[in-house]
C-alpha cells in the first residue's frame, strides 16, 4: 500500500527518488525542514520505506545510507544516451549564446547610462555659462587694473615667504659647512657617501632656492599697493 501523499513517508520517498543519490537521515532532515518534520520522524520513515523495499539502504558501521531503487528508473540504451548527449551539447551552446547576448545588452545599457540625458546636458550648459560669466568678470577687473588682493594681505604673504626662504638659505649653508667638514678628510668619494646616506640635494628633487628667491624680487622693486 502506497503512503498518503502528505504523510512523512510519502514526503521522504518523493525526496529520495528526486535526489537519486546516497543520503543519510541528517541529509534528508536538513532538506525537509520546510515540512516541519523532526529527524526522528524522518529516520522512522526511512526505515519503514527500506523495510517495505520502496528504497534501498546499506549499513556502514552505525551509519545507514539510503538510495532510491534503481529498478524504477528507465535506463536509456546507447542510442538514447547519445541523443541525450547531443541535446545537452546543443543546450549548452544555446546557453553560451544567451550569455553572450546578455553580456552585450548589459554593456550597451551601461554605455547608455553613462551618457548624459538632455536634462543633464541643459543643466550642465547653464552651470558652464555661469562659470564663463564669472571668469569674464574677473578678467574684466584684471584688465581694468583692479587689485584683487589687498596690499596688507599681499605683504603678509610676502613676509612669510621671505622668512621661509631665509630659513631655507640658512639651513642650506649649515648643511654645506657640516658636509664639507665630514668629507674633507674622508677616504670615501663624496658622491658615493651621499648616496650611501640617502642624502638628496634640492636639485635632486627638482627644486631651486634661487627660483623661490626670485619670486620676491619683483615685490621688492614695485611700490606697495600696486
């Protein structure tokens, strides 16, 4: 007598047949949690089905392994197997073609999303026109000789720059004096010694004290407030 379709045995039998692979009670219990079946009930159902020869089972020590009865399944012959292989290969090819087409569509969508909409273009145009207008106003003021930086602000910046350059020159001189003393009687080549210590001159890093000093020369020559 077949178990009722909603009984634990029917649910377990259906699952074992669908899986058609070796299973233990824990495998089945984990898979059938949605039916609110406890492991004890599933174990009992498996044992009853095995006893009734509705499923197969083998014991490995204390472990019982259950499997769907293979005589219930139609075993395809060689010709049918070849047809199935051909069909599977055809499906795989169709799948690859669909993946490729899907990838192309996604790329096109991304490309379209990266383009600005008409609304965004108009908004950007307004912003750019405003920036251009602001720059033209500044340019007009500069051409008219309007001072954009107050004399006292400029003097403060020039004084800071002058102080920094003085400190730079002083430290540069101190280093030179110290370096000359160290290398005067040293058997090592000064250039090799410098590389060994990892010392870098201003020129090694692309800076020049003179170029910064020259920035102050026009400021000293021109009258204040100009």
